[in-house]
C-alpha cells in the first residue's frame, strides 16, 4: 500500500495502529483548529503525549505532509472503525471558531490529494450525504464526538470537494437539474399540482407515486376535505368547516379530533402546526399550496421515511413506508398496502414521463434583504442545498441581496441571490 507522491514533508507519528484492519474506502477531512505549518503539525502529532494523529496534513501554503502511512490506522476521528477505513487529513486554518476557514491553496491541494488517494486505492467516486445515519464515503469528526471539526467552512465545502474530485476521477455524472423557477403559479388539476410540487422538491417518480397513492386514500387529494364521520356530528360540510376555521367562527379545529385536508391531519399537535402555518402564510386552512409546503416540512422530521423516499426503486417500497411511518392508519393489512400501491401505480403511469412545472410561490409578501458574506470563500449553487452543483464562488466578503429563502442540506437556511446566479448558505452571512 503506497503513500501519495504529493507529499513534501514526512514525520511519522507513533500514535497509530499497525496495520489498519480494513480496506481504505472512506475519507475524513479535519481542521487543525490553528494555522500550523506541516512541519509544526508533524512535530505535535509525533509526541506520544498527543495521543492523536492523521495520515496527512495540508498547510495554508498548500504543501502536504505525511504523518501515518496509508497502510496504518491513524488515531483521528474518535472512532476506531472509521479510522481503520478512512484516510484522515488535517487541514490548517486561516481563521477561527466556529468556521475555521482554509486558504484557496489549502483547498486546492486537498482536492488534488483526495484525487490521488482515490485513484491509488480504487475509490471510484466520493459520495457526501451530510447524514451520519446514512453516510456516503466521506465522514466528519463531529459525528463521532461533540466537536466543531472540520469547522463550518469545510463542512459546507464537502459537496463541492466531492464534485471536484469526481470530475478529476473521470466518473463525474452531471446532476439533472429541474427547470429554473419562475414567478407564475402552477396550474392544472390538484393531482398535477401535487406531482409537480413533489418532483420540484427532488423526489423521483416512484417516491411521488407512492406518497400520492396514500394521500389519495386519505383525502382523494382534496385539500379542504373534512373527515366524513365528522360532517354529521359537527353538522358541517367541507366548505362550511373550512370557512369557519378561516374566519375564526369555529374555534375547536385543533382539538376536535376530526381528520382534515390532504393528509387528513388528525392529532391535535399536527393540526395546531397546520393552523399556525396557514396563519403565518396568510392563507386559507384549505389552501393546497400551503398544505403541500406544510406536508413537506413535516416529512423532514421522518428520517427513515425520507431516506427511503430519496432512494425508492418501486412504488410499493415508497407506498409502504408512507403508510407505516407517516399515515399509520388503524388498518395496515396487506390488503390496504396493495390498495394504496395500486393508487400509486395509477399516478406513476400517468405522470412519470411528465416534465414538472414550478410550484406556486408560497409567500408573495417576502421582502428581499441584504447580507454581508463572512467567509473567505462561499460557493453559490444551482439550488438550495449541497446536493446541488456549485456554479461559482464569492471571495470578496461583499454585500448581496437575498430574494428568497429555503431549507436544504448542508445549512440551516439558504438564500437566493438577486442576480439569479444561484443560492448561498446563509450560515456564513450576517444581515445588514
């Protein structure tokens, strides 16, 4: 097992286990939490009292050091299992906590080093998922111990790093992007609007069909529908119930235990969430676009369900996880599973080849505002999340106008640049 020819300084550390017990198939990028040279980092890692090490280090000047042979396991991520599988790399920082940003030269050298590591160890591509429960082959220290490492800056760069390495490996596959959103609402039947909305959110046709089959079983895809048994007991129609909630003349929406809307929300805390969301968005409780956004927001709290939906390979797989993890009706028999899957297949057959239309903008009252970039480098992407391709980088720490906000992987919140060139992580900005 060889080491990288890119190394210009070697100082082997005694803090390691020989040999490693697993094949190299993982990458773990760390922050030094200081602006150390590769020589001073090597000296520190060589001390037995340090009780830590890494395979490589990258200095702010872009030079690369070797501290533990690739054949051996470094002591780096607080996880013996991960360290046995991973090439670990410490990167010197030119800024402080909690971002710990690194220089352009360090980032460029890191990408070249990772490309070399992957080529020599037969790693066909890097996969970054930002999910410690469903990792790709890139892991981070903070998943195994409460630490800032690798810092917010490098954490935000993982998707970009993976893309750049994969391009150099020759195995890069261009992500198919959905059409650019426009400021016109979707039109068509409810089922068309729902399909387009979920496709716009990135779900594949199997996942969408499985979810829609369940929603049809619950509500017939009607967003203002009141559960049938309560129409009699409350002496209300779908329309009068919806109007009563909207106007405030009916005040027991949260606690009446009546199923309502697209997903037939029933439990009091979920109905309270729906009502508050409708008020926040200044829309009717029966508005389809509002309910779709609330549904999507709810789904993010179901980790296993979203994991299955994002990788679903059949309508049945998606339908069953929605039934069992999200809707949870009293009857979860095989007959019910088959029935809901059948509904889903109908939507799959009808829409799987359809090009999605942009969803209606949820909040037309959004007021644009300006932010100042605080990171030395901040990527902008085609969409709100590190799963979208990088289209450029901001390096001037300037002031930019945000015209839209969204949630997505890799950041607490994303902002759309007024210029239209893409989205940035708002974690590395301050509002002005």
